[in-house]
C-alpha cells in the first residue's frame, strides 16, 4: 500500500502524504487495530512518514440468489437476512482498499517577498 502511495504521489508532483484513508472488510484477513499499530513503522522513511491513517470498516453484505435481496450478514453466517437462505454471493466485506490520500504540496517554488 505504501509503495502504491509513493508511486501515485511521485506521479502527481511529489509532496508529503499527510493523511490516508483505507477501507477494510472483516473478511479481508487484516485486523484494523494491528494495521493502525504497524502503520507508522511501515511509513518510516517514505513520503507517508508521519501521516494520519483513517480506517473505515465495511460491513459484510450478501446478495441472495433466491429472493434477490441485498442484506448485511455476519462474518460466520453469510445468510440472507430477508429469507434466511444460504445461497448467497458476497458483495462486500473482503476488501482492503486504499480509498484516498491527501498530499501536501511540494515546495519547489521559491517564495517571493
């Protein structure tokens, strides 16, 4: 994720990354608390060093193949909330997405008095 941020930042003219927003689903295999704890170490020496990490957790959502309803589901029971059927498709909940990040402008223009 940090490599992706550095590449995008370089393509946009550089500058320091001041804030990142990630979206994590409970089925992604990533623990948001552990990510928050490891984030400063992963950013050390990069354009994102010192950046704030905002984490949005996403719900588990399924689409029922029987009644066609979209509904929230629990991590351990991907059942349709409407009809209770087990034949569902996962819509969301397994994501780990870099949603956005904020760049500080690069200071390569000299200041004029």
